[in-house]
C-alpha cells in the first residue's frame, strides 16, 4: 500500500480526475474532501462492503418464477392475518 | 433501456438494465441488458413502509438529471431466500430511476433510518395491522 503524509488543505490525485483533500484533522478523526467524476462512486468503505454483499445475495442465481414466489408469499400473509384475527 | 452510469454496487461493470414488470405481481425484475444471467427482484418500498422516502443529494440529482421529483421512481432490491417468509428488502440502498431520462442509480442513504435487510412479510404485516387499527379507531 502506498502511504503518503499530507497536511490540512493538501491533497492527492488519483489518476487524472479524482482528487482527495485533507479538510480537517481532530484527534483520531480525519475529514476528507473528495472530487470525482459523476460515474465514480464514493462511499465509506464499511457501507460499500455491506451494500455490495447484500446485492450479491440478492442477485438471482437462477431463473425465478415470481408467480410462485408471490403465491408462497400470499399464503404466508393470509396465515399471518388469520393468526391476527384470532388474537 | 435504463443506463446506470455507476452500475450497481458490486456489479459496476454492468450499466444497462431494464425493468420487467410481472402481471398481477408486486414484484418486478431489474434485468441486466449486458449480462443475461444478472437480474434482481425489486418492489416498491411503499408497500412495506408507507412513509418511505428518499432524499437525494445534489450530486445524485445531477447524476440522475432529475428536474422534477415526479421524474423519480424508487424500487427496493429484494433478497429471496429459500424460505420466502424470510424475504428482505434493502431500504438503505434503493434503486432510483429517472423515468424521463432513463437513468438509474443505487442510492445509499446515510441517515441511519434504514438498513439492508427489512423483513418484507413482517413489515407489511405491521403496516397493514396499523392501518386496520387506525380505521377501527
């Protein structure tokens, strides 16, 4: 990993069009400013990883018959409803 | 065709999608046009949370070229496990589509109100239950 030392207001360039600037440093927190083209996604790493993992889980592995899913789901719902009305 | 300039997180190389609606179904497919084997099941988040709303940053509005709020359409990506009752919807990172310009993006919301796995059945049940109670009162 490349490690660089920067001061407040100093930045780095990543490629031709991504610019990262140190905006502020307080204790163990560093505030960064990021300028990137619109088609570059910028996220906090942990959020990025979580959403990426959930998307991978959601991506269909095989053809899904949504009608069957809907039917199974409707059956669960009506089971819940009858439970509720018998409360 | 809907172009996702940033792709979908984890699937950045695929930019072109289409929404395939299913007759009499609350679900639709978000189908990749670049990779036939890539598709997601999506549904309207309002079905599980009536008060659901997405607030876009000005960068996201620019990315999607949204002029009017009505141009935007919001879907939640649904994860369907073996047991359908455990189906979840990702309310933290919805799919927002500009219907007019045919542009889409997965928006990540940072307000802490929503997470990636809301149980669809439980939440629909809760909101339907709440509605019934209100109507009764």
